[in-house]
């Protein structure tokens, strides 16, 4: 499937997104893909991390976008994360490279898939941000 998406949308290929072979690819329609639905459900309960927005690609005019983020976890792990999200027009216009966003990931899987943590408690996000910043100072 990823080969098909890479042919149809070269901007959504693994190489273009900056991820390796562990990335399952962008589903043409995540609502029809059982794997994508399962992944999204698992990400909603995943571990909290912080992602710095690198770039994004519009997939359709819903607007559905693929966000590329450099993610840092509470454990000190860093990786390129890819979030496949439906955003409002307002959210889309507020995207800016370098913006830090709370995300959720699946530590047991580590396939580059993340999701925006829209439900994250601001105090938890701040604690995580402070923890990451203190580790960088050390």
C-alpha cells in the first residue's frame, strides 16, 4: 500500500517524510483501514511526549494533514514522528514550523506514528516540558 501512496503522492513517501522502513505509511482513507483505526485507538491512550513541528503536507481539503514532528519523550528518546490528523481551518492556519505540540505515541511499537494529544492536561504537558528541558541542561 505504501508503494501505491508513494506513486500517487511522492510527498507522502517514507523518504519524503524522513522516516525509515518501520513506518507503515499513510493510509489513503484511514476510516476504511482497519490497521489505521486500530493504530489511532491505541495512540489515543499512548504515552505523552512533545513534538516540534518540522513541516506538514495537506492530504485533502477536509483538511486532512500529515504533520512531521521531531519528538522527545520523557525517557529521553528522540525520533521523527508522523501524525495523520483532521484539522479545522483555524488550526491549519495556526501551524508554524518550530511550534511545540503535545503528542501521544506507542512506546512498545515505535513505528513513527504519533497523534496530537488534544486531551492532554496542561499541567502534565508543562511537567514533561520541564523534565525535557532539565535533561538538556545536564
